[in-house]
């Protein structure tokens, strides 16, 4: 299904002592651009979160913010005896070198880290990550729903604009059919005026007039344009992302419109071609929002 590149999602989750909140925003971009902000305690998980985003988002400028907090419950801690003995030995060595006689006190030891250890530490880190991961997945689901809803609105608008293009093509085709004979007659008259009674091979004259009239015929352009319109609708219904393909298709539609404009032989047809170009520009602006 077609979806917009613009959207917002927010997710929350709790695991063990930790709760996490994830917020994600996406806007238009030619490629997939990802910016992730994490708490320092989860900086090593940035690659994992980026992979989660790549699996679910094809294109857009994406900003992800994750923050977490722990409960007031204190973890079970024990004294790391090896660390205490090592630090105490180092302090005694410093005393000896510095020739200090004062005894080592508890506050001196507490200035060092890693005096305590807890079996719950690693579990707590895993809980924080699992909470953050669940929050990110939830935010992505909400973002997807948001982008899908906007994509549906864009699809309705684009289908209406394709209808407008079809109506303009019908009018151009009617004008072309009704005025082709008139144009051929006008060409014959112009040729006669230029020749001013001079003799010329009738077969050659007929051929030249037919060739000139053929250059003004827009039947092929109208047929190709209608084919592009149909393919455009099919891409809107495609299951995969179609934004880039629709952009390329619009380039082809613009070429056909330019060719019709160069062949237009009266003001009414020129005005219709201008309407088509204006509609194509509006479609192009909308397609820029599609993934």
C-alpha cells in the first residue's frame, strides 16, 4: 500500500525495573536518513536500533529519540573483595612512596569505583534494552499507521488529478479530430498562395501537405499519455513503495505534454496543454511526499 514519508509515532514499554519511551518523526527525503539519540547507557545499541528502522522504513528523513528511567528499587549489591584488596594495596604503596603515616580510612576507599558488584547489573542492562526495544517497535507501528493514513489521503487526491488529466486529454483529442481537416485545407491554401500559380507535381504537393498535417497530429501522444495515466493508477495500488517510480513516470508524462504543446495549432488546445502541465506540477508536489 502507498504511504507518505511524513509521520509521527510514540511508544512506551516497561521491563523489570526500567521503563522506556521512544518518539520517532519522519519527513520527506530522497533517501533514507536516520538520526538516533539514546541515553548514554544504551549507546552501544545504536546499531541495533538503526537496523530496526531500516527493516521498516524505505525512505525519508527519520529522527528517533529514546529515553529510559529506572524505578526507585535498589539492586542487590555485594562487596567485590578482590577490588577492595587491590585498591587497599595500591593506597598502601602510595603511602610508602609518599612517606605518609596516616591510616587508610573508609572514605578513601569509597572514592574508587567497582568496590561493589551485583548479579542484577547485567540483568538490569538487559531489561533496559528490552524496554527500549519494545518502545521503539511500538513507535514504529504508530509511525506506520500515521504514514499509511496520510498515504491514503494523498492517493485519493492523486486519483482525482489523474481524472482531470484524462478529461483534458479527451478535450484535446476532440479538438484535434475536428480541426485536422480544417488545418489541411489551410495548409493547401497557404501553399497555393506561396506558389502563386507556379506549376508543381500534384503528387509531391499532396505528400508534403500530408507530412505537414502529420506533424500536427497528436494521436500518438494522447495514446501514450493515457497509458501513463493507467500505469500511474496501478502504481498507486502496488504493495511495494512507488514514490521513485511515480517520479520517473511523471517525467515521461511531462515529455508528452511538451510534445503536445509544440504541436498545438490553436489557442484552445494550447490552453488545455497548459492545464495539463499545471496539473502535473501539482501531482509532482504530492508525489514528493510518497515513500
